[in-house]
């Protein structure tokens, strides 16, 4: 059994103080130390020291936040997990930022589980699905920028979308619709996505210079809030088979 303990090292040489009794660390360093019980044996003192924290984390992760009426799975380019996550970002983005969000996107690499089974869903499962501390941010794009963004995404095989749809043909995005209407090159659309994507992650450099609207709201928190809000509604489990949010004309594709 292996245990990773994160040690926080305070740079004591770089303290700032406003009074003799108040110290504020100017910087912090983190290091992970691997403890291999197979080599060192169990350390009861260490276990006792960590137990209050591990028990607290375990109790928090086991909290039931809702239930799923059907299994959700991950597949390329459209899937029920992707639809669920983008639906959450669209809905909770609108609720939290208090403005209309036109569409939401999620990169496939950000979906960290292959499936979520039907039945009870816990906070821990959401942490497994979205383990990163990425923020949900809004960006304002004109129709031409949306076209370029979705064409870049289409070249990568496509990503899940909520609030819109597109067809991948010859690795380009065509027949794009937002809110059920054809894309207008001159119109301004509000996109909800992760700060990782907005900062150019996953080869999304087209977004790097576009101002972000951020409230420090974690995507993970948006997913948890969405589950709690729709736990007893059919809307919780997207019917992606009939939605056709992402249509690919190519018969084969290797992402």
C-alpha cells in the first residue's frame, strides 16, 4: 500500500509582518513524499495524525447528492456524459452569472470517467468525473469566431456541446446552429467553458486573447449544483441518441 503525504514548506525567510505578533508567508512550496508501507511498514503515529483528515474527506465524498435514472457513458464525439456536463455548464452558468448563456463546450479530455452508473450519485463520483480545479468562465464571441472555434474542434474529432449543434464534414464544422437557429456571423454569442480551454488549452489558441468573465466558480461545483437541482427530473439524463448535437459524416475517425 502506498500513501502520498503532501508537505507544505513555508519559506520562513520571506515573511512579511505588520506587527511583532502577526506573520504572513510571502510564498509557499509544496512537495509530495511517497510512503511505501511495503518497504517501511505501517506507521501508527502517522496514521493517527492523518485519520481526522482522511475521515473528514471520506465522509464528504460519500454524501449523496442525487440519483441517475440511467447510465451515462463517454464516447466520441457525442455522448451522454458530455451532454450532461455541457448541460450543467449551460444551466449553472446562466444561473450563477445571471445572464443568458447561448452555448457550452466541453473538451473530451476533460471527461475523466468512462461512465456513470444509474442510481445514487455522490460528491466523490463528481470529483472523479471532474478532478481538476478548473473554473467555469464565460466568453463573448461573434459568429465568425464561433465558426472558427467549432471548425478547430471538428478537426480534432468534435467535442460535446449544449445549446447548439454542428455537423463534422471533411474535418470542418458545417450546419452550425445555436439556440436552434443558423449561426449568424455578426451576432455576439455567450459561451460557457473551462478556463483551461479559454486559456488556449487542448489547442484552443483561438480563445486566448478573448476576455474572460469569471466569478471563481469551479466547474465541479457547477456539476454538483446541477445534480442537486435536477436530481428528480428526466432532464438529468440527456437523451443524446435523439438529440444529434454533433453529427459526423465520416464513417470512421481516429481521435
